[in-house]
C-alpha cells in the first residue's frame, strides 16, 4: 500500500510521531530548512494526536533528512 506522495530537492523532510504504541499522532512535512520542516511536522502530528497526546509528538534524531543545499 506504499506510494510516493512527494519528492524534494534542496529541501528538508521531517516526520513527527507520538512514540507510545497504539497512539494516532503522526505528521510529516517538507520545507526549505530543517527548522521549518520540524515545526510543520510537529504541528501535523499534534493535529492527529488528540487533545491529551498533543504534547507527546516528537521529531526523533533519525526523523529529519535534508538534501542538497538545505540545512
């Protein structure tokens, strides 16, 4: 069921999630730099996490990738 939903060049992509098993919080984002990608991914995670789990969303150390000139 996997499919490509976006590609990026000279940008960063981040994923954020609620690390507790069985929780729905997940978000991702592509942006021109790592700070913006992290912020947008966290916001998207909070939107799906539910009111009691929004503060649990995190971007882990292996959940951010930058390409080309993006930092």
